[in-house]
């Protein structure tokens, strides 16, 4: 993205990473701000065709985009901790992220890890002996869209 901006592109066409016309792009980030140019995603097959046409000469593309967005909202990380008995100011951090991608159930990314983290916290809380150091459990939000929950923490 930085190279595209430095080159002064009029826009950027991202190629989907999945076959069969599925519009999917894992990340299309431009640092911590919006890209200074319009971006669109095309299906993988269409992107490969555009690349072949570009290799043969100049490929000209005209796009008509209608961009909509929902209202802004606040998200919050979920924190819990077991206070240490000897060195409570020293913290061992264990974390997972709550969000997932729109194309799946989130079971592996990252539901399984959230469940594991909660179970570790439950089992540690049930022990008769507290840990030497404080153990903090964090479920981070907005990981998939730029690590914002982690950065906010």
C-alpha cells in the first residue's frame, strides 16, 4: 500500500484470495489511516485476467463503487486476573481474540482459543494455591481489523 501511494496511483484493485468468484481479502490496511486512494476487490479469476491483460499492454479499468458503512461503535476487551501471592505487580499475560472473519463460524479463529483461555482461568481459580505472579487473562477485540484491541490494551 505504501508503494502504491508513493507511486501516485489513481486507485488500487485488490485480487481476492479464494477461487470460484468469492470476494475475499484477508487484509487491506493502510497503516492506521484510510488509504488516500479508492480501493476495490475483484474475484480471483477476474484479477488474474486483468493481470494477463496488463502484461500484454495497458489494461484500462472503469469502476463504479457505492460505499456504505454502519454506525461507529465502541468495543471493549474483556479482562480478568488472579492476583499473585508473592509478586503481584509482575503480570503474566494470557490472551486470545474474540472476533473472527465474516466467512466462517469463528470456531478455530478464534473461538477455540477463547474457550481454552476461559477454561485455564477457571481451573487456575479453582486451585487452592494462588500463583506467585499475577496472571491476567484478556480477550481482545478488533484483532482481525488491525489489532486495535491489543493496541488499546
